[in-house]
């Protein structure tokens, strides 16, 4: 199985997976030759059509935020791929970010499915609901600015700006609000944001040394000062 959630993730948590999604999903997920994503398996099984707790409609907008970030990073990946060889690592960096943002969106979709089967702890997410319109506005401004950014440093500065917003905290809030051991136990959920931010803070200073301090501040912001 490909994607953010792998067959090994499911094999490490068989009881949790079966309890949340049933035996059929478990067996299909662990087939080594099944080249599909876990999210696709849930969609094929019509998990999202199952009656469940009332989930906030704004959850779809949170997923859209991840996809908008992916769109921005994909544009940069293609733009720098057309530049001289020296910008090759920059293009690969943005391709990787775009892939991670797609995985984040997929993970949030799986959270939605898990909440339908399990439950939704509204108190964990409600404090963030009023922040979504502002985040959408910030992402729209970022999208508009893309066409005017023609240097590596400027593009990477936009990355820091996007990742320093509260979009990553909203991601974590959705994980916390999803009342499901499947979401709580699987490494794919627990490590998604740490892996994402670590990659950014490791690579950006190499590609743009002038942004080293900004990366340190980003790291501190999401590590609680550790």
C-alpha cells in the first residue's frame, strides 16, 4: 500500500485498525501487492457514506487549506525545474513539500472517516474554528503573490510564511478532536507535522542561508521552545 499510511502502519496496529474500520479494510490494506492508498480503500468501501456523528462542515475547508499549500509548492517546483541546473535541488525540495501537503490532506480525510466510525471531540477543535477564515485569506494572498516571486530566496521565504501560520496547529487540532485510537496510535498521524517541519528547517538553510534564523524561529514555534 502506498501513501501516508502504509501496510506496515496497519500491521503494527491490527486490532486498532479492525476495531475502527473492520476486517475487510484491514486485509485489503496489508496485501503487499495492493498499490493503492488507505484513503482509497475507505472511499471504495463507502465509509464516508456511513451515518455517524455530526462533523463540522469547516473540516472540509481545513483539508482545502492543505491542498492550496500543495498547489503553491507544485507551482514553484515546476517553475524552478525550468531554471538552470543549480536550481534543481530547489525544484526537488518543492516537489517533496507538495507531496507532504497531499499526504496531510489525505490524513485529514482519514480522520474524517475515523470520526464517523468513532466520534468527534468538538471541544478540541472549536477554539480554532474562528481562525479558519483568516487562514483562508492568508493562503489566498500567498497564492496571489506566487506569480511575482522570481527568486529562490523569495519563494522559500513564502514557505516560511505559510508554515509559520496556524495551519499546522489546525492540523494537530483535528487529530486531537478525532476520537479514535487509530488516529492516536498510528505513526503516520503522530509524526506527520514533525517530519514536515524538520525537513523544511533542515533544507531551507542549505538552499537559502539567509533564512537560517527564520527556520530556527519556525522550529521553536512548533516545538514549544525545546
